[in-house]
């Protein structure tokens, strides 16, 4: 069953609920006001969502990032809220830089620089050839308004994200990274009964028509899928990595990391 749950979240500042499409326009008004009264400095409003090449998705994050934070801080935040399962590798890439890179010869040269211990030269060349951004770089030296970056976690069972810098502000963020909004748990319905909220997903059948189940229908699926009872049963969580590898949820904003609950 193809599902298209609505995507909306609550604003950290005022508590009002907005659709994904309008959330960051709303957040900009709050941050513009913060810029008038907050500590002078520099910060960015960042929108993060599943990469468009993976199709439409309800998942989104809106982050307020201080300019002195580093790319590794953003990486760790994404791992903690959406991704971390087995300590996989990850990378940020600028697709514009990659398209202007030097191809395979550039990569050979990068290997030589790495062998020689010339890390600054190596990082510069890698950015030119593959668009990869060093994790040690400060966001103020990377981000600018309307920038779009690609991010990948796990180069095997990959979760691909797109980061968009929505706006920049002349004020320090209250912390390195602040979660301003996140989509509320999506209303995924059981693929069998089509009425009850899904609570479990089958990692073996994740790309099949029937892969999400309520607790009652999960018992039915276990009778026809031995792998489900053995290892493939995984919880429905509020993340684009749901059902992949060993991911069972994050450690940030855990109250929004569970199953959709209808208001009675």
C-alpha cells in the first residue's frame, strides 16, 4: 500500500504547528527577531530532509546552527537524532564542487598527498575532486544562504539526506546546534488491515508492498516470514533510516521518535 502521510511539526519558539512547506518561513520570523535582541555573532537556519532521489518523505529537521560549530558537530547531531546504528562512515558533499572536479587523476594525486601526510592539501583536493567537505571545517567557512549539500550515512545501506541553508542571521545561536522543529511521528498505517497505526516494520520486505504492520498483523506476518521472528522485526521510528541495518531510534527528542498516536 502506497502511503503519503502528512508532514508537520511544532515551532520551538511559539509551539504552533506548521506544515513542512511553511515551517522554515515561520522560523525565519523568530530568528529575525532574535537577531535584534540576541548576542551579536553569526548563525544559520538549516533544513534537513531525505534526499529527493529517494522519493517523497515526511521527515524533516529545522536546525539553528552557530557559525563556530564544525561540520563534525552537524554530523554527530544527525547521527544522534536520525541515523546512528553501527558506527558507519559518513560524509558531506557539495555537488557543485564535485561537478567541477578533476576526475580520477585528481583522486590519484589525493592518495599521494595523504601518503605524504599533507592533510591540508589532501582535504583541498578531495573537495575539488569529489566535493567532500572536511568534518573539521567550521560551518561559517562552508554555509551560505541557498547552499544545498548532500550527506550520506553508511556507504553500504546508505541513508542519503539533503541539507539546505535557508538563511543566515547576525546573531549567535544559543548553543552550537538547536533543534527548532521536527516532523511529528508520521501516520503510517498497517499494510494488512489498513486501519491501525503501524508499529513494526519487516526489514526483509521493506521494499515490498506489505512491510509495515500493527501489533496484531505483525503476528500474522511472522507466520509467513521466518526472518521476521528471527531478526527482521524492527520498530517504527520517526527517521528516514527506519527499517535499515540495526537502527531502532535516536537519543535526541525521543518523545517524537515513536509511533503516531491518534488524538481521541
